[in-house]
C-alpha cells in the first residue's frame, strides 16, 4: 500500500510538471471559432453536443465537431467570411449563433458560453417540455433529473430514490446504495448534522432539482460512507425579478402538506426564501414469532396487530447571493426546521414454552416518538483569478440539532390490568462545524490541478434514562443501572489534490487524500476514555475513453472509510423495548473499502444504454450480531467480524419507442460473500467463537413507463421487484411494488396537477427472518393499500425568454448574434 501511495504521489508530481510546460503553438492556417456549451438550467458542461458551422451567405455546411468533457469545442481552418453555428444535443433546443466574422484582424472568434435549453415545442401558446435523458453520466458521478419522476411529486427524496439507478428502497423507507445502508448524504454539496435517513425523509421532492449518485467519489470528496455519496441539488431560480413555485399535497392515511419557494433577483443581488410543512403517514398489519432456547427450554412469543407510522416535518430556508464584481462573489444561507416521528403499535401476544402447557395471553401497546429541532447555516466566498476556471472557493458551515427520543412499552393482561411497563428516553444536543477551501488551477486547455482542505469538528451529548413500571405501587421508577451520560467529540482534518487531463480520446483524474482523525468518547462515572489518534490515506483513480461521439468507457478505483458512531460505541446495556436490548462496542475499528468500477455508455438516437460492473472489498466489516439475552429477549451488539465482497453489474436501458411512449428499464445483479467470525460468552462465562460467513445472489429490476397522451397530459407507471437477500444471521424475503402517476398541466404550464397511486396491487411487504444459536425471529409488515396522493403545483410569475421560431423541422432554435 505504501508503495502504491508513493507511486501515485510521484505520478501526480510528474504529470503536474508535464502539464505546466509551456507549449509551442503551431502555425494557424485560417480562422478559429471556439466556445463552451453548457446546460442552461443545470449550468454544467454538455458533452458530445454537435457543433456545425455554416456560411451566412448561402447556409452551406462547412465543418462540424463535438464538444469534449468540459463542453469545449473548436473549429479551425476557416476562410475569411461570415459564418453561423448551430449547436444541438438530444433532449435540447438547438442554439444558433449568427454573424460570426472571420478576417485578417479577427482570426479567432471566442463565443464564450453557448447555453442549451431543455427542448420544447410551441403551438398556439401551449408549450410541452420534452424529456431530458433520465441519467447523465460524468466521469465520477451520475446526475438524475427529478422532473421525470412524476410518481414521486408529492413525496420526499425517499420516494424519488425508489426509481434511481444504484439505489434501493424497501417498503418501510429504508435506503441502500448498491446493497449498503452506509452512505453519505449531502445537500448542495454540503454536509448536515442530520443522519442520512433524516435528511432524505424531510426533504420535499418538489424542492429537488437533481440528484447526484457518486458511487466512486474522487479524492475531492469526504471518503466517509462505504457505498458512496447521494448529493441532493435543490432548486434555484436565477430569473430576473420575482419568481417562485408553490405546492399543495393531499393524500390518504393522513398525508398532507405543502411548500413554497420564491426567488428575487435584481442586479447583483439574489434572494431566496422557502417554507415547507408535510405530514406523511402509513399504517399496516404486523405479525411476529420469536423463539429462544435457554437451559434446553424453548420459549415462544407470537404476536399480531397493527402499526401506525407518522412523520411530520416543517421548516424554512433563506439565503442570498451577492456579486461584488466579476471576480468576487459572496453567498450565505440558513435552514431551520423540526422533525417529529412517531410509531404506535397495538398487538395481541401469546407466550408459552415447551416445558409446560401454560399459555399466557396479553396485549402490548408500544409508542415510539422522536423529536428533533435543527438549524444549519453556511457562508461561502468565491474568488476568480485571471484565466478561465482559475479560482479559490471557501465555505464555512455550522449545524446544530436537539434530539429527544422516547419509547414506551406497556403490557396488559386479559383483564386489561397493566402487568409491566418501560419508558426509555434519550436526549442531547449535537453540533458540527465544517471549513473547506478548494483551489482550481487550469493547466492548458484539457488539464487542471485541484487542491484543498476540509476540516470537520463534531460533538454531541446523549443522556439515556430508563423507568420501569412497579406493579405494587403502579408507578414508574428510575433505573440507575440502565441510565447513562455519554459525550462524543471527533475532529477530522483532510488535505487532497487531484490532477485531471485529457490525451486525445482518453481522460483521466488522479487523486490522493490524507486525513487525520482525533476522537474521544467519555462516559459519566467511568474512568475509561476511548480515543483515536490516526492518519489515513485515500487514493483515487478515474478514467474515461471516448470510443466515438456516442460511446464511452469508464473505469475507476477509490478507497473509502466508514467510522463507527452513535450507539455502536456505547459499552452498556440499553433496553429498546420489552423484547430487545442493545450494547455497543467502543473498540470497533473503522471499515476500509476498496472499490473498483468499470462502465460502458452508448447513445443511439433518442435512446441510451449503460452498463456498469463493480467490485468492492470491505475490511474490518462491522456487523450487528444477535444473541439471546434472557428468556424471549434478544441482545444486539456490534463487532468487526471480518471481510465482505460484492461483485455485481448494473444496466440501464432508456428507450423512446414513439413520441407518445418512453420506457426506462433498470436492472442490478450482484454476488455477495462475507467471511468472518465473532465471539460470544455463554452462561458459564466461556468464550465461544461462532462463524459469521454467508454468500448469496441478489437481483432487482425496475421499469418506468411514460405515456404522453397529448401536450398537457402524461401517465407514468412504475414496477419494482427485489429478490430475497441472505445475511449471515438472517434473510429478507422478496417484495414487489407498483405505482402510477397521472400529470396534467393548465394555464400555459403555470399550474400542474399530479394524481399518484402507490402499491396498487397490494404486494408490498417487509418480511425478515433472523436465525442463530438458540434463537429464531420472524417478522412481517404489510402496509395498507393502495394509497392515493394529489400534488398541485403553481408557478409564480412563470417567466419565459423570448424565442424565435426556426425553420428546422418545426423545432425551436434559440438564436443569438455574435457580440
């Protein structure tokens, strides 16, 4: 490993020296027209756009080219005269720049930026927006436009992710990225104090512009998160004057809410303000069967009942951008809100054992609540230097949250007399500071060097308490042995550098990141302190080869880390309910992940096909280990069990059979293998080593079909199947979901209404089985179905730029004069 790091370091230095060598420009025979093509809405380069040059006099085609990975194009050897160019790409309007002079005094015409707008057709004042490609591939990430997912219009980011490549969402909203629940979530490239699941659950889908899936992040990104990064890009309106959008959501099972986002731009200032309020609920039937064996006696607990879940989130955000001048920009923003979750379960229980014929019947009422107030603020400064792309950006982010979690479990006999009860609480604040600075230095037309610093400082306090019900006096009494105070402090300081360049049709990006971690965990009343003082190194390599304008190959390698945190590190028993306890392990080592990927992408007409294969090795694999604690009570703890391996392939096929029918098919297949062991202690105090190995084949397939009835109406139908998945101590059964959405626009597209139906066939379920030495746990949750949702969206000051009608087959052509 040390040799590899040394080799990578010297390669970076060598390539940097090569890139900054002064190049001798060849003699130029004839004139040049050059520029950069970008997506007007996303403000990102458009690769493989076709650029054609014509004479102004008789519109003869002279030459053509395609844009590179940075959207750059250059047309050479042009004779003196006047020209115009047309820029086109699938899913966009054509853009034409006219009256471009080439003469002795004006040999080079630099068009600077040419912006492409998502394509649209205009007829009798009715505008219909075409679909942009559902996935846009870049060298180190995939970009998914959220506008395509009309079946998720009234939901949250979780609902959007149900139809995104590389991401899986089960019926209870649990998210995994390529089979792993350990991933990082960013909002506009910024971290949050909230957990990944909390961020995705409270983010309205209507506030999201794009989602970036980064399964193999470069050295520029934080390496935390074994599976990668999900970056949520929120909507930002940069039109002049006042504009905005408002959404109203209504649905069955107590689903309702709305949000408003307004933007005001004047000269150098841009202000934005948003507010949201959403209540999401779902309910279903739940059943379980648990068996535990102690002293050769098998104990059974069987239950059935119903469960109701409610998630309430609301908040506001505001910010501004200020252009001091052409080279200096300031921006600041603040986001604050509240998130309340609660789950209530009422179940009938039967408890018995094979040692006798006694059967105990009782009812259980469980109520779990979690409240969280949070605030996040950021300030950034951008300094541009001479030369395109030469800049320094600095960002400071502060986040704070106050958490309050409470779970209550009460048991009642057949006469409705309470026989036991338990109240467990966990409260405490948490703060996070992040400072990062990124420097970018272009090294010629096709190369650039980046370097930067990122520092994170996190601290939190968790105060856990437990009160048990005393049948004699019918009061809840404080349990000191199950109550603890924990303080957690961690700081991570990282330095990185990357070098990107292009040689002909081959592009590459090399990176190296080093991080220093300092961590300290203290438990009130205990002398032991668990500390970490360590350096880590993370090399990354990304490559891309353009076979032609429509075919490209990509390959990459990255090293990542997953640091344990939260209750995983608490070395004491905590009761989560009447049948489950947990105990952390402060001696856990972090997981290190070696990730390899290779992909192929092909565009043919309005269609696209992509294929990716991936291989991941996780060292120091952290697993939740289940053992028997006492009769009918399970203990969950965490341990480094060994290694796991994932070898898989993922394919996406985007088809456009006709103007009225488009179809996206996504498939994922992978082989999972885990090799490990863990130690447990039996009732006699003897240590027992148990195997923790498994292997399984897993696959999923999703199909999204869109039917365009007319210029205002479209229907989308989604189907999603996940195969069974095996773990070392368990198995999740297969599940199949279906949903549909019907969207209709009104008033020149200022207003739209979307009706969604989820779990149409009632086949969604969450069924798991855990088995091991002396235990068997089975649970099944089936949600009520179907559920209905209505989203009404209205655009405030629906501003449209003036367009000139072109003569190319009735397609809009946005024309500009050479400045």
